[in-house]
C-alpha cells in the first residue's frame, strides 16, 4: 500500500472513530434524558398510585378533590386529645408541581372532622398565593399538628399547625419552624396566629470550619393578662451564637454565647401580633434618639443615623448586634430592664470613647418605655 492510500485509510478511520464517538456521546445524552424523563414519569406514576384510606377518601369527596391532586407526603391527621370524637386533618392540595417533584406550591385545607364518619365539621382554606406553603430553594419538609393546651380564652382552646422549612445551601445553612393557631367557630375555623417562627437555625461558613451560626428556640406561655378578651402569650426565647475558628489543621475551635429575650404576642383586630416596645430619651436631646424592640429585632433612629438589626439580652445587658459606636467601632451595649434602657455614651480621659456623637450632650442616655 502506497503512502497516499495509507493516509486516506488513516483519515477515514479517524473520521469514522470520531463520528462513532460523537454518536455514542449523543446516545448517552439521549439515554440520560430518557432516564430523567422516565424517573420523573415514575414519580408521577407513584404519585398517581397514592391510595388514601377510606377515611381520607370520604373527606376528599366532600371537598371534591381527587387523590392525585393531594401532595400525600405532607398529608397529616391527628385525633384531638381533648375531644376524641373530632380529628384534625391537614390536606395539602397541589397548585403547582415541577416534573422532578422538588419545587411545588400547595393550597391548604385545615379541617376538623368527625372521627367516625369523616364528616367535615369545620374547615379553613387558604390558597398558595398567601399561605406560604411553597418549596423551592427553601424546602417545605414537614407538616405536623400541635395539640398543646393553647387556652386563648377561658373557654376557647386553639390547636396549631407547624411547618418545617429546610434550606438547600451548604454555605448558608438555614431552617426554621413556623406555627399557626386556629380556633373553632360556628361556621368554620379562624386563624388567630399566622406562621409565627418558633425556632430557627442560620449561618455562614467555609464548609470546613470557620463561620458563624445562630440558633433560636422559643417557648409560648399563656398569660393571665388579656387583650380584647384573649389572653396574652409570653414568648421566652433562647438564642445561641456559635463562632467557629480554625486554629490549625484538624483543630476547629467553637465559641458559644447564650442569651435570652422575651416578647409578647397580643390579640388585636382578629389575630395575635408581636407587641412592639418603644423607648425614648427621658430628657430632651437634639439627637432625638428612639429605640424600638420587636421580638429579637431592634430599630434605632437619631437625627444622624437609622439602623435595624438583632439584639441579645444577657444578665441585664442588651447588645445591639452590628450597631457600631463612632469611636471606637465596637458594638453598642447598655443596661436593660423591661421599662428602661441606659447606654453610657462617652467615657473620660482614662477611658475615652464615644458611641453616638450626635447625642454628645448626654453622657448617659436613659431611655424609658413609652
């Protein structure tokens, strides 16, 4: 075989191999796409194969909902411990659902039904446009029913529906629990507390060691004081801040700081809301300092600055996180009681500092609750 023929044969084999390889890669892509579609179809078939109990079938029939329309993974029911003749049922109806099943929005049906006949006694419906029952980057992972003793009036007991959301980010982990409270009425159920956050965990880290994390856990306690006929709810919150530092290889050091704060949920205009606490200077100052506390959030305002953030209270001392003084740039702190906040605004020759220079006419900024 001469050199020309050898070159032609080599070129032919090279082209044929490349063509074959390209075709194999295309076939792999097609196969992968088919597998993904098949997997999605399988999930849909599995969802369509959902067979509810006769009890749930009866409820769905009354609501005119087909079983395939129910996001069955989050369907829950619980018999009332204080009334065995009644059962609480939560029906999550699919409003939107991606093919992979990970992104969805749900309409919510909160029901009280007869424990024997499944006849609906009271119900509350809310569409996905307003109920927050959606799952995407932050996933709605769990729904549960809370039958703790929420006696919101002398004769009226509420029950709760809890949601657990979990974030997908590894660098910025985030999850939280929310609680909604419902009370029975003659013609249905009424929501008196809307998606109140009862626990949370958030942070930012390098996925190895270094980072900062904050966890909050809240406990609700019914009080004797009333607002518009409903008992106030005291919320006792514990907050833990964890700062992780990499000292050396395989040596990750954590420093934890615990703090506590309280807030009040008061009933007004048909539902519970967090009570704001406003503090103003006891004596007049050109800086017009005002501080508002709501939950673990602060809002501070003067003639020069306005800032919002979170605060912590420990052993009678309040720290306004990321609110920095003028000289030096350190977080502003003060003494705290329910009715008063006092901040030492500047020091002396031995210990020189200035926190809020616009309030320089007062060494001690004493704020009283309005």
